[in-house]
């Protein structure tokens, strides 16, 4: 391929930041057509970096590369991680791949024909203060007192909002500014323990033990929040780990919720903790997690919102994400119990993003087909974090569900 990729990388601020201190480089093999860039102390130049330390080599079928390098990649081909499921292979220094994944993925993007990104258009006059009011709530979980941070706004039907693994409640900020939602729903968004602004317990040495979220704890948190706030059969809306938890709550506590909305959920989510070992390696920064999460979003979502969503991951306590995966990828499995969930007791609504290559459309559809009486929709153009990456497009799918819940509420 006749492209001076090294020159493009050298002129790109995002690549230069991601490649800082890198000594090595990368080699892309497009089924025999190769592009190679050597990197010395973060500076790229043309030439094969070889196979030594610090090098990353990617090889894949030409049709997979063609999808990955399209101006707007098709679903399940948005980034390198997605393409591993389609025959892309990685060799070279395994640690360098994780350390400099953000630079490698940016180099891939620089090979695409340029497309003007959508802007983050926050419509209307911008008020001095946003709507949510934050405070701390003390709750006992497994006999240990936690101070959970939560934000609230609105009135009417209580709606609990659960963020994704490793992030925090900022993901729901756009819903808090929708007057048509706040008029009918009391929104409560909370940060899981050890996430966001929630404060670790002061009476135990949590820093001496690995953080692991269990199913029992995950289910106990929204119940404790609802009890403390006196919420009568709230609606539960969760995404990713929250989407899994939504279905888990419907199975274990159907009478505590009038409805659950599972975004990016399923009955059993694919993946193994061993496959993402770089996420908790002490020589890999949180920047890697952020860039991998960005690849789960719709490529035409506003760039500023995609970067904002990723930034929350980069800013998080490093063990939080992988500790959450203990529940999300390890414990959680409703395949044997899904048919027993009674949607006459708790309504179930499932929303899956077209571009989500983790909790895929197939995962959401399988859950819908296994749970009689559930509803299901494929969110076109959206990925794993729809409420944060592209809120306007997400609302086109969420608002009809909320309307239906209002209609079914006595």
C-alpha cells in the first residue's frame, strides 16, 4: 500500500501522545501488502521495526482489513479488537501491544479516508448549572458500610441508572437534561463502590485485597439504594454490566421492580478474563482500557462524546474495571434460568447496539427469545455505550420504552 503512514503519524497529535516513550514499532500485513513503521522514543519513521522488543505485528485477510479501513467501518469491524473475531492475528511483543494499543489503533484510523466527524451539539441555551443534585448515601453491603455517591433529578416514577463496568454515573448526564423525561421520572444515578466518587469503606484494609464484584453484591446495591430512598418498585436501567444486572434482578427480585431495561445485556456475555490480561498489568496504563472501549462505540457518534466516554475509563481506579468483569464475564449466567423469568411480574426491555462487538445484537436477541414477553430492539448506528456516545440517537429507542412503562403504571 503506497501510503506514507509514518508521516501521517508524525503530524497527528493523538498518535504522538499515545506513542510517547515507545521504542519499537508496528507492521501491518494486509494479506501480503505490508505497511511498516519504526518508532524511536515516540518518533515514527518508515521501515520495518523487526521482531524485537516493543514491536507489534498485525496480519489478517484482505477483506477484514478492507472493512477495518473503510471510511465508516461496518458493524463488528470498528477496531483491531473487533477484527480478532474475524481472523486478524497479532504477533510480536505481547506487552507492547497492550502498552501502545492506543497508538496502534490511531495508526489504523490514519489509514482511513478522512470523514468529517459529527459535532457534539448540545441544543438550546446552556444553563449555568446542570439538573442533577449529588449527595452521599451510606449503605451496608455484606456487613460493611459504604458511602455511595448518587445524583438525582426529576419527579414521578423512580428510575435507577446503573453505569457500565469500570466507569461511573457521568454516563447518564444527558438523560438528566431531558425535561420530557424528568417530568415523569425521578432519575437516580449512583456510582458502584470503588467507582467514581463513591468512597471506599474506612473500617477495612481494602487496599490489601483484590477488588472483585460478585453477583450477590451487584444485586444488593440497587436494592439498598431503593430501600434507603424509599423507592416503590423502581424501574432499573443498566448498560453493559448494568444490562446484565437488569436481567439478573428480574430473575432474582421480580417483585422489587416494575420494569428493567437491559442495554448491552445478554444471558451470558462472551469473553474471558485471561484474554484481557493487559487491562490490569502494572506496566499498562488506563489509556489502553479507554481506547479499547472507544472501539466499542458507533463510528459515526459525535467524536467529542466518544472521547468523553473513553476519558471516564482512563480516569478510573485501575482495578475497578477488571474487578467488575469478575461478575460480568465470570459469575453472570442466566442461560438456565431465563425461561423462568415472569414478565407479568416485571416487564423486561432489551436494547442492543448494532456496533457493539462485545454484547452483540445476537446476545440481546438470544435473551429476548429466551424470556417470554420481553421486548427487543436493535439500536442502529449505536455501540456499547449508547446513552453516552450518541445520546440523541439513543433516546429514539429509549423514549418509546419509557412511554410504555408509564402507560403500564397504574
